[in-house]
C-alpha cells in the first residue's frame, strides 16, 4: 500500500529523491505506553487484547515483540511494541488503540483487602487479630489490583486481619504512638459504629 506520495504528474525527479513510500500493512505495529509499576507484568511474546475506536466491540490479538530499554522521565512509562495481523488492511497508521495484557504466570501470593491497609507516610500497617486483642503489624505491600493489595512481608497465611482498619483509628497521628494492643471487643465496636460492615477476615482466602 502507498502510504506517502511526494510527486504529482509533471514533476521533475532527481536522483535520490523519495517518490513514494510503500508499506506492507498485512502486519501492523502498535507502540504502547506501559507504566513503570506495571513493567514486571509485561514480557516478550506476551499476548494482549486490542480494541480500536473505529471498530467498537471488535477484539484483535497482539503479541509483544520489542520492549524499549528506557523509561520516560516525564511520564514514567516505557514503550512496548506489539504486532497485530491485519489481513484486510482495515487498521490504518495513526489509529489509537487500547490494550489489555494477558497476565504473565505468577506464583501464589498473599493479598488483603485494600481497606485493611493503613499508610501513615512512614509505615504501612494492618491490624492482626491475636487472641483477645488486635495488634498493629507493619507490612511491606506489593502490587495492588482492584480492591486487593499484595503483602510481601509482615503477615503469614492463615492470620486474620481487620478488613476496615481505618475505623480503628481516631486520627492518623495516633499511629505514631500506637505500640500496644487494642482490645478486640472495643476495636470492633469502634469499627461497626463508623461503617456498615467491618471486621476481621481470614486473608488466606484471597490467595491468588
């Protein structure tokens, strides 16, 4: 297909002049921008579902063929190239596309509800049920997807955490001096008085 024409009838052509630019559009490239925090979830050979505004409701399959080695300082994104078969040549250069990557296989990980995590700016905490009390536990969070947050350190499988930890705290500044246990009965009363539902949940059910 001719994608660029630099002459018209009657023009004088000189040696080295680019007259036409021809491209094979049976296979097109997509240059996608992936946020830095999501780069670990994208790899060569990975498939993605692609949609175009010109063809609503139609899905195309694309494959990652190249990942640029740098990240933009301004946007904190990296460019990823994907290839899409285009046998009918309906996809045109310059079109905008939206992509949904198929997640790469990952080992099982512990997750807790997003509402169970309290961030103070210096520490990230969850409240763990230990006997008759709820104890603040410092954790290391990982990725977040939807309403779930991955926990890398600080909580073990089978432990119970409060699903709405924010309701256990009168003010965020209290976390700086909170070192002891909170009586579970008192904490649960405080939680239920401020929301429709709050309580301790076994996050091992959220393994993925």
